[in-house]
């Protein structure tokens, strides 16, 4: 290293330590805020959905600004994250955040053009990140032990694919005669994302049941076990709602209903299991509960389960389930509020 290069490298952590160590999954903040806002809009909780939309636009712009700054000032660290088995999958939150924000704007403000632009951007991000990250993690020679490399955060790749399907199915009507083609693409993303969930959750379940677990292993992203299949449920309901615009989807309605119910049942199975594991982690093993940006990855599944269950009751006339979203919306709001307070406290503490 040259004498001139050494000081610059040494200054980086002092200049912008938070940006240098910024987690690739930081866009989960936008995902969580967006889906809680959407759930509030669906369930008619007054005065919350629209303010959260404007707040989410600020979050989204700020996170992209920080990400671009990190790419310029701390490129080595960003590239190291791309090749890291634990952190690389966090980049998929960029895709999900983009499409969730598009769905949020479309539902609350009817902003079709803006939502369509975000959808196209989300598709590009999904393609670039999917084939870059999985290629790098496949061909790299230095790989971690299985138990250290796999975690619930890997399912963000599923969430990314399904978020593209969700937004595309909602936008399809605005494409006119091209709607059947758009819906075919969304169907492919939905099925591909569902298959990816099966692959990854099998590995995660194997890791949970056949390897020793410590409280630190059950980090917040393990809630994505439920969130990934909940958004898969939501995507299925969106395809069902748009089926009349596609002859192919019309023929597949019974199949889509069956798979959607399978996804919803799987998400529901995870809810008590995740609560039990959380109690084991924080009560029995007394693992400290303090703010971590990854906790937004736990808020998102709560909001997503609320929204997907509401949509299931609509498209399948499942009145027995109607009470669930009316309870979970307040749980999701409470979790979002507590996590936001933790974020604000951390930011204030850093300034001091």
C-alpha cells in the first residue's frame, strides 16, 4: 500500500462509519413501512396509510442516497457484501422495497405511471441481483460451513420475486391489450418464487432441526420464514383478482386457488412457531432485545400476513378468517412503532 493510500483508507471509518457498515438489508425499512401502510388502507384504519406513504418516499430516497454514497466511498465493503453468504441476500430488499412502494402508491394514490416505473425498475433490479448474487455465491471458492451460511434472510430472494408479481398483477389492467402478457409474466414470477421458497425453506428447516441453535442464531430475519410465504399468498390473490383479463389465468383459477391456500396455510403454521422461538430467545435464554436494522425484517411479515389474509377473505369468500387481519393490523402497527422508536433512539445516540 502506498503512503498516500493508507491515510485515505484509515479515514473512512472515521468519516462515515454508519455508511461504511450499512447492512444491504436496510431497505427492509421501506418494505415494512409500505406493507403496514397498505394494510391500514385495506382495513380502513383512518389517518395512517397516506402519511406512511409520504414517509416511505423519504425513507426510500434516503436509503438510495446512502447506498450510492456507500458505493462511491466504500466500494470494497459493498463488493465484499455481495460475496458474503450472510449479507449478500440482503440486497434483495432493494427489489422488494421498490415494488412495495409502487403497490403502496398505486393503492393509496392511484399513481399508475409512477408505480409502473417502479415496477420496471424492480424487474431490472431483480434480474441483476438474482443472477449476480447467486452466481457469485456459487462460484466463490471460500464458503462458510452450512450452519453459518444459511439463515432466514435468504428468503428475501423469494420476497423480491413475489413483490414483482404482486405489483405487476395490479398494474395489468392499465396495459390494455397487453394485460394477458403481463399476467403471464407475473404468473411465472409467482410460480418461480414459490419454487425458490421450497428450495430455501427446506435448507433452513434442516439447519433448525439438525444443528445446534443459540439465541444469536435466531436473528430477526427468521421471521421472513413466514413473510416470504405470506407475500406468495398475496401474489396468488392478486392473480386471482386479475384472472378475468387473461384466458390462461381463467383456466388456472382452481390451481391458483389451491396453491394460494397452501401458501396461506404455511404462513399461518409459522406464526405460533416463530412466537415460541422468540419467547425461547428473549425470555428463556434472556437474549437482550435492542434495536437492530434487521428488525424491520420482522415487522414486514406481520404487515404482510395482515394484508394477504384480508385478500384471501376477499377472493375466496373465507368469512371465517375475517377477524385475523383486524387483529394483526394492530400488532403490525405496534411492531412498526416500537421499531421506529428504536431507530430514532439509535440516530439520536449516534449524534450525541
